[in-house]
């Protein structure tokens, strides 16, 4: 996995995808996607339901590998290293490319053990004191430390929805990833919890390359610097978020932004 940590790239591009196709059995879900995703920036994937944005997101940490009928072709690299190289261990890859799902999914364990799980299995802590430090740092990065520091032994499932999602973000960053994928991380949350998570996403980009799939164009406009618009499995347009929303080049993007399709 060491070759995934090469930093000899002169650019600030973190992920490059070229000619990516995804098939689910006979269904052609993603068609020939080329995109460069920057480091220390939030990239939003937008588009109608079923347009391929979550499918493409799942290519970036090989989550589609877990679906028997899925087939991915093309080239995806992180820091220049091919993540589909047979030598790459998907488990190690997923420690480096963290993922937060649509519905908060804490493990049925204590708050502490939710966060400690990844660092333990990846051997990141040499002692209990080390682990305590990793857990505290991750919970701070997840902007939830102050709310849970006095009840780390309580079950993670006992937290509110918004707190559970921030716990899941803390769990994802505990393995010191370089990329953070978020698949509609606020769609199950109320407006106040959503605002807290959005604020957190803005903070996380100082440290990670963040890629977020969202149904909400308002959310994409608020949290991202770059936006990719997917439609019917194609990446239609990709560029600076403000340009995509105010002056898109493709008429399909314009139609989606103005509410005529989707």
C-alpha cells in the first residue's frame, strides 16, 4: 500500500479517473467518465436519482467490488497509484478512502469502540494511551467530542441522528484517511443537524479531499468548490461550483439547475 502514499505529484490533484465504465450485469450504469478530483477541496456530485453519482463514488474506494454483478473498467488513481491494481488490498484502501453513508450507521458498540475499531484492526495504536488519543482526536475532528466526552462507554446507537452521523464521520477519519467520500450524508437529518454537518465538511477539507454526493443543489452550492453533474450515467459537466450554478455550458446542466429535469 505504500505506493498509494506517493506524493511526487506536482499538482494538487488527488484522484484521477479516465474512461471509467460501470456495468451491473447488462446495465451500463456509468459511461466513460473522466475527472480529476483535487486535494483539500470539496467536490460535489449532483444529478437526478439513478444518474450514476453514487455508483461512481463507490468506484473510488472499490465498494462496487462487494456487488457480485458489478464490473468496473477504466483507470482510477490516487496520487498516481492504480487503486484497482491486484496488489492493492481493498481493506487497506478503504482505510485511506473513508466513507460516510446516507443513513448514520454506528456499530452496536460504545461510542469509544465505534471510533477505535478501525485504528485497532489497522494496528495504528501501540497502547491504550495511543488509542485514547486517536479516539479523542477523531471525535474532535467529527465535531462531537464535547457532546460525548463524558459518556464514551454509552452505545453509539443512543445518540441523535445528527450526532450519529458526526460519530460516523469521526469513525471514518480515525484511520487517518486522505480522501473522505460522503454519500448523501445529510439526507436523513433535520435542518439543524444538516447545518452542523455542512459546517464540519467545510472544516474537513483543510485536511482531506472530500467528495460528496448530494440531492440538494443548495447543499452543493454551500459546501463545494467543484461540482460534477451526472445525467443518465454520463458526466455531463464538471467545473467550479459557482460557474456550474450560474453559467453552465451544457444545456442539460442548465435544465437540471433550473428544475426542468430531475
